[in-house]
C-alpha cells in the first residue's frame, strides 16, 4: 500500500506532537517533530552566546550553519516509543523543552536561513512518504502536496493550562527544573502565536485544503479516533 505524507500544523501547545506521535505509532509511520528542530537550533544559539535578550547574532549563527557546525538529528527511543532529539550528537530532548528555549525559539524560527536549513532536511525525511510530520508550515511550505493535512487549534487558555500542567509535572519530578507560573506560560503561548503567524517567511496559517481540528473540548481518545478516520479516508 502506498505510504502517504501526513502534515499536522497548528498553534503551539495544542497537543500536536502527542497526537502525531500516537498516530504514527498506530499506523507504523515515522514521526518527525519539526518544532524540536527549531528548538535545537535555538539551544545551539543560546549555548554559544548568540542570543541575548532577544537579540540574535544572525551573522555568526549563519556562519556556523554554513560551516556545518549545527546538526540536528533524531534517534528512536524504544523505551519511550518516540524519537529523541540530538544536537551535534548530544541528547538534548529535555533541555529543548525548558522555558529558556521556549522563550527564545520564535525569533530563531523566523530567520529565513534557519528555515531553509531545516526545511531541506524535513523534505528529505519525508520524500518516500510513510511520515507524520508536525509543525507550523508542513502543509503550506514543506509538503504542500501532502495527501492528508490537519490544522489543529484550541483556545490560548486551554493550551497554556496543558503546557503548565506538563511543566509542573516535570518540576515535581526533578528539583533542578523550575516550577512554572501560569501567567508566564499563557504570555509565552500568546506571544508565540503572534510571532508565528506574523513572521515574513512561512507564517503559521491553515492550508486551504487542511482539515480543521479544534480540540479545546475533545478527549485524547475522541481526537485519535477522528484522526484515524481521516487517515483511512485519505489512503482510500
Ligand atoms: O511545536 P513547538 O512549540 O515545539 O515549536 C517551537 C517553535 O518552533 C514555535 O515557536 C514555532 C516554531 N516552528 C516553526 O516555526 N515551524 C515549524 N515547522 C515548527 C515549529
């Protein structure tokens, strides 16, 4: 059976990666979290001191990318049942989810040379199909011909609460992880929405042929059933 490309785009913290990951597992496809790739480049910039108070040393970041010093890859973690993100060969899966990275990722993701660098890799990963890729521009820029496109959203408050619960659980399990503040998480969600949908290159928008999924009031089970139905329709 032909393996298709499934593009899942939408706002931050609306559970895109959880649903994309689960769908990929159910149908035996590869899952790619493109947000993790932008986060990894942001972590690189933070570590190298190229990002200070929202100011990016674009020239140096571009030089490092051009010189092949920034590499982002995934390795499947069988225990967790999902891929882990590596930056220059180092496991950074947890670090890229911290608030410091979340607070700085949008301006990095708005840089045209960063988008070009990462979208080329994403296109290569999905060229043979059999992939579930989640992000912001997958159905519009990376795979405009994807056989199935989903655009996911939920209210900012619902998304901030979900993200807050996730960060709180992490902080409770690990005393080195700072306890989140709900208002800060909400502000971060709203700011990211704004930057993601107003940037010049590949702004976040629903592709005309994408199916809209508002999951503000849906359970995970309802959502995964709905997704599976769309997949079955798409491969018919
Ligand atoms: O999905 P996420 O929250 O991990 O994404 C992190 C950031 O990367 C977010 O600000 C949007 C940006 N991003 C993007 O611009 N394009 C993508 N394909 C994926 C993520």
